[in-house]
C-alpha cells in the first residue's frame, strides 16, 4: 500500500541545488528551531538565533529558507513525513500476516513519543503560519487519519473485524489520531503510569474493541436486538 505524493518542503524555495544537502541542512534548522521555539516562543525567537543554534551564519540560513514561518512549516512537515514513513512501513510489513491496524497504531504512537516536543510546538504555533501553509498542514493531518481508515478497510476485507460504515471508520480513525495527541499533551501525567510500550498495548486493545462494538442505531430507531 503506497502513499501518494503530498505537498512538502520542496515547495519552499532554496538557493541550493543539491537536494540531499538541502534535506540535511533543513533537518538541522528544524532541530535548532524547535529548541528555541519551546524555550522562547515562536514570536520571540529570531532567525539569527536559529542560525546560531544550528551552527550556520545568518546568510547560510537564508540559502535554505526565506523566513521564520518557513521554518515553522518545516517542523510540521518533518512530523508528517516521519508519521507517513513509519505507518507505510508498518502496513507493508503486515501485508501477509498480523494485524495492519495494530502495527499502524504502534508506528504512529512511536512517532508521537519520539517527536513529542515537535508535535506540542506545532499545536501551540500553527496559527502563526501563513494561510497557505496552514492549509497544507491540515491536509496532511487528514492524510494521516486516512491511513488508519485504510488499515480498517483492510481488516474488514480480511474478515478480522465486522463491517463498519464510513462514518464509523472515520470516527475510529480520528479517535486514533487524538490518542497520539493525548500522549503528547498529557505525557506529564501518563508517563507516571505507562511506558510508551504499555500505553500502545492498552490503547491498541481499546481501539480494536471499538472496531468490534456494535454501531449505534440512527437517532429515533431502535438498536438491533431490542423490541
């Protein structure tokens, strides 16, 4: 199950022709910026501070990005790229065996754990992005949720879960996305009681239980099995 191309950091102009170098340098810029954005906030951090923290001159920094908003978008793009990569690999591994949904959930939650600071940052500062980048970030969020829906569809096709309506699949997929966000936002409490591995174990069981729970009847209609 491949992933279709999506808008990404290539849309940000650069003066450097070597794309491998661009990717490496932008990764350095992202890591340096995240530290400063968390310490000082997006608006109080300057591009000169980011350049210094990344080990660049300010002139070199502007060879790879045009603005601080570009850097914030690169943070968002790095998270989504990592999620898609991990989840796509998980789906391929489970093509012949196992439970694709469980593997995709695991890959997703491991990225949420690994990139905890990055994710927290984008939820705090996404409103600072220009409209065109906010739109792309939201589109990428929907793409990530769509990977959960695809895993659910595969499970239904294999007869491993009951047939679900499109609305039910969408709701379960968005629940999974929020479970990842919860580990980010409430990690200060959850980490006292769970490791990431036990969190994944409990949440996967919860998600699979949702898949096997009978869907509620539409409003005004009796639930199946009731008179």
